[in-house]
């Protein structure tokens, strides 16, 4: 797949043409607003262990590796997308991110969305809609585009198109014998949304894989839940599949979580429709986060896993605490073997993790 190459080429072309590049740092940021403003939304979450030592000069060693890696790219100027971005968009999710953004804002033009965190609060949803309105107005002023409701509806339709084809690719994993691995599904995710070259590649991959035979050999079907697995941080995914597992569903922000729900492009108030869609994301920062548990039940019915593995980055307190509820659901209601893995980007614990994963997969076979 040439998705990363496509992203580099698109970003360079956009910069030469004077099209703004906007870096995003979380799935709660609606890409539709950035697209409607005529800008290019680029995901900047760090997945490299190499940038972490530089970040730890400012950040505590016990902080989540995703946060440290992202900030490390900032202080080392090692991410070309970050260097091309004229604006970064952040959000008040976990405490670690919020405080890291304060440091990043010393060097970068950074806009922060205030995310309400009571998932069942009508007032919270209304507040979130107001935040998106303020963000829209900021983009209008900054980039000099009126950004009408029709512009927003066109961007919504485009994002719906991308979500739909990514859902169809993911649904291939529900087959008794899927035609690709979970790692390959993960690679079918672009850092930049709605590039025509990538959309064409999604369509081509779907057409080819829909008629492809299943992978040879019996593999243990795994539902992977927990933290996002960003580019460069796929070590645990690789270990699972090298040891005989097959990740048939990825319940995280780099997998199914952000693509399961579309936005109504015909909504009378497109901002409200966007607010509802993004407010529904079942991140562990939300309280109560019942949507995540409900979603896991549905994924288990659709993808029929033999076991569940929960991946948590060290220092990610919200997912670490929520794992008690996930384990209870998996073992007591779904009646499936469960394994919690807490790790970081370093490969130092790979041998120990391999033993634990192998033991889980053997249990799931029996």
C-alpha cells in the first residue's frame, strides 16, 4: 500500500498550492470542519519510541508513550507533517494530553476544544455543539473561507464515503476465513482523510479482497480493545499474529471506533449532527462509558472472537481503570478468555508478552 507515500505527496502539494495543513491529535476533532475550511487534516499522534528520550527532558517518564512520542516529534522536529502544519487542534481528553498541549503551545499555534465528559448529559452535548461552532468560526477567520452549511454537508458526505469503505474492509474480518490479517487492516488507514488517491486505493483493495480466498490455516480469532495503535507502535499486534492469533476486530481509535457511525449530511443543523456523532465516541475519558461495553458486546456477536486482548499504554490511567469493567464483561457475560496487556513502545518486554499471549491463545483453542 502507498498510503503513507500518498500522504507525503498530498501534503507537499497542498503546501506548495497554499492550502493550509491542520494537525489533529484525537478522533474527537471533526475532520469535516477542517475539510470544509479548505484545509488538509493530518493525524499527528506519535508512534515512535525513538522520539521519547527527547520528550522526557520535559515530560515525566511514567507518562503515556503516545503522549511522549507525539511531544518528542515536536522537540526534535522529526515529523514532516507537523513541520508543515500551520495549526494544531487539541482537545481536553486525558490530563496527560492537556498538560502536554500547554508545552506544545509554547512553540506552535494550537487550538484546544473543550470536550465535556459526561457521556449521557444533554447539557454536555449542547456545550460540545457550542465548542464546534466556536471552532468553525476560528477556522473561518483564520483561513478566510465563509464555510457555509453546504460546504460542511459536502465535507460530511466525503467523510461518510471514507468511513463506509473502511467499514466494508473491516467487515471482511467477520468471515469464517478472513482474506487478510488484522495488521493489514491496520495498514489500510491513511494519516490524511479523504485523499482521492487513498479513496481509490480503498475501493481497489475492497474489490480485490472481496473475491480473495481466506487465509490458510486455523488461527485464533482475537478481538483487540483498548488504546489506539498508531503508526510505528504495532508491536503487540505483530506479536499476536506471529503467535497464531488473527485480530478480527479492533475496538480502538485506530480501528472501528470512529467509523461505526456516520453523520447525516441532510441534517437541518450540520453542526449539531457533527456534535452528536463525535460526542458518541466511547473513549475511556467519558463517564460513564457504557457505550464502549455495549459496543464490545455487538462486536463479539458480529466478529465471533475466541478471546479478547485489551491493550493499555503504560500511564494511561483511564483505560487501566476501565479494564476492570471490560474484564467482567468479557469473562462473565461473553464467556471468553481475556488478557490485559500494559506496555509501552519499547520492545524490552516482548519475550514476556509473547509467553502471556501464547498461553491465552492456547486457552482459547481448548
